């Protein structure tokens, strides 16, 4: 069924999936059904070590697929970006198509500690609807990339600060009532530990990555947050040399975090472009039988189950409307000719997949093409990337228009 929305080589050394940056969908949402107004600019208040993640309250009980029978709350912040984009367009037909994007829910990325201060407002505004968030502030984040490097470093008390960040999110959710929170946990983090340990930036923090993610899973589970750990995508971990080690690692993380039923499963294709089910294999996928997300999930799911985790999946299809657009499968930054893809739904046709979702807010840039920028990543200036592009997380109007124009299904 459709969601009901509240309107408004085998070892691919991939550095990321085009993750959002420190300004991604950042700021704030406001409910169309509530008088609570949340500022559209990020708060400067940081989370405090005194956050009571263990505050009293009923022990939550998991109830299966969190999306079943639930409405999904829409981000007014993202809707405002879309309406602003529509205002810049003179073509009336295109303007009408753009406006339709505003009603499609995306996830909000908590990619700095400061943004945690806005969470209570989001929860109040969401009410009984699902609030979709991305937990994305791991120290030494995106260890094999530059475009989405974060604010925390393990060498600078990062582990303790990350725990404060997680405690702040958990305390806010425990203090709320009525909302169902679905969270994607740390895009690109654990996947890098499967393929990129030859990069010292990854190998030097692998144990800390795992410990921090386990802390996040354990702590958020106490607040009843339904969690999907990021699992890369078919073109990253779906390769024969990668998928078995990935299954082993993810199952170990699940068990180390206490095997909570709130650790619902894995999220795939976050901010990427792979089809859910490709009509035919893209030539760049040659050598990988898992050439789309369905093949990847159908291969990974049984491996996880045989290791003791009956994991479910959500799949990002926000930018997967157009296929065969890359010269190399590992290219991820602002890919030219991409289009919005399948709309969010629980009618997935696959018992492993809880929902198709839009995790990456389409139109928010993956990374700058300015080679002199501190956070420049070569992927963002590559042959498949649309240029010129602003900094990661900033609005990229020309790219957004392309996503609308190339959308499949069309608007």
C-alpha cells in the first residue's frame, strides 16, 4: 500500500554514497497541524553530557514493520526548499511538477550535535506520525571521502562527544509521546570497514567505529527507535568478495548491540542511484550478479538469517529514476542525468523490504566541484558529476531541475 502523508574489480574502493553534509535537510520542520514552529536555521545549542538518555518511561515494545498502517510526517523545511526552487522556474508545466515534490517525505539528517536541540520541536510537530531521521555524526566520519567529513574526531574526545550526541537524541525521544521514530544509522560508516581498510583513515578507527555504532544502537533502542543500519548498496557490498564479509560484520554488530528487535535491519542505496529492480544489468555492473538493490537484498538477507539475524530492509529510491548513467559504478557525486525514482511505499513486492523511502533530500548537493575547496572530493569533479556544484548540503538548483525532469515515474 502507499504511505499516507501529511501534506505540506571485485573490491570496489568506494568512498561514499553521496551523503548529505553538515547542512543537509538540516534545519527544521514545522507541522501543518500544529502551532509549534521550529526555526528554519540550525540551533547553536549543543547537546549536553547531562542528557538523561535513561529517563523513566514505559519500556517500548517493537511491533514489526514500523511503516505498516502509519502516516509519514513531511519535512516542511524540505518543502520550503522545493517551493523556493519552483519560484525560480518560469515554465508553468515544470513549476507544477516541482511543486509535487514538496509533498513527498524525506529523512532529516542529524549531522551535527547542534541540530539535536531541534529534535523536540520535530517530535511535537510529527505527533503520531512517523518521524524519519538519519543519525550521522560519527567521529572521523566517511573515512574514505572528503565531501562529507564531519565535526568530530576520535583524537579530540570524539567518542565521548558522540555518546553525548546519541544521549541527546535518545533523551528527546523518551521525553516525547506518540511519535514513531525511524532512523538510518551512520551512512557509509561500516561499509568502509569492509572495503577500505587499506586506507589508514579507515583502518585506524575501525574498532572505534564499531564501538560507537554499537553504543548508538543500544541506546536508541531504549527509546523505541526503529533502526536500519546503513549497508551501502549493490555496487559497493554486493560484489562476491564483499557480501559475505559484510553479512558477518553486520550480524556481529547486531548481536553486540543486544539483538534488540528495534534494530530492525539495514538501509541500502542511501543517496545513491541504483534501481530497485533493473530492467537489464547496467554495463558497469558486469561481474556482479547483484546488479540492482533487489538482487543485493535477496542475496544478503539469507546470509544474515543464517548467521542469526532476520533483518529487514528499507531502500532509498529518491534518485534512482534513470539508469545506465554512470561510466563507473563507484561514481556517486551529483551524477548527471539522474531523476527522482519510485515514490515511498510499503508495496515493495519483496518480503525482505519494509519500505521504499527517500532518504537523501533531492536537490541538496553531494559535494562541491570547486577544486580549491577544503572539502573537495575528486568524485565531485569527475566525468559523471554535474558541474559547477556548490558545497555539500547546499541547494543545487540546476541539479534539482534535472531530477524533476528525469523523474521515473514522471510527475
